């Protein structure tokens, strides 16, 4: 089974970029009209807009459970500094626990696996850019794997 939010991620990035361009253009118009206070307010709005996008940590996620392995690839959709893929791959039998936590409208996936040295927990993966249906599909797939062990 493969679950991906590629289309939704593209739409989010496109909307973010277009909205950012509109905010900058409005700021340039105020600058041209020499409305200094409006320029400062527009700059503040732009800073908050970019800051919120960074805080939200919207990620493109590709989740696969084929060939007896779980493979999760993800990277930030909107990122100023980091743009590399992160990847998690392990056998179905290694899965010990998973948790999908929801807070402030955002969802995070935490996975724990069994290693030779004990239980290891991966850093949380942001599922904020995924639809409720896609998150539920991931939950069902991981629950099925836990039941079949």
C-alpha cells in the first residue's frame, strides 16, 4: 500500500508562493506611494506569514508498506533552509508501537521499532499537510501490521 500527499503538497506550495508574492507586491505599492507605516505593517505580515509556515512544518509524505517493509519518505514543503529528503525504512516485524498525535490542528506520527540494542523511537514526522483520510489510512495500515505480528 502506498499513500502520498504529492498533489496536496504542490497546491500548498503554489498557494504559499502566490500569497507571498501578493504580500510583497502590496508592500512595494505602499513603498512607491511612500506610506511608511503601511510598508512596515506589510513587512510584519510577511514575516508572520513565513514564520507560521515554518512553525506548521508542512511535509510531503510518501508512506509505503510493500515488500514486508515500511518506508516513509518526507521533506518540508515550505522550507527556507532544509530541503533534503528524510527517510525511514524498517521491516514490519520491527514495529513495536506508533502514535499519531494531534495538537493545535496538526498531526504528528511517532514510530518506535525494536533494534539489536533495544527500543528506538524515530523523531516525529509532521502529517499536517495530509488530509484526514490519508492520516486515517496510515493509522489503519500501521494498526494492521501491529495485529499481524
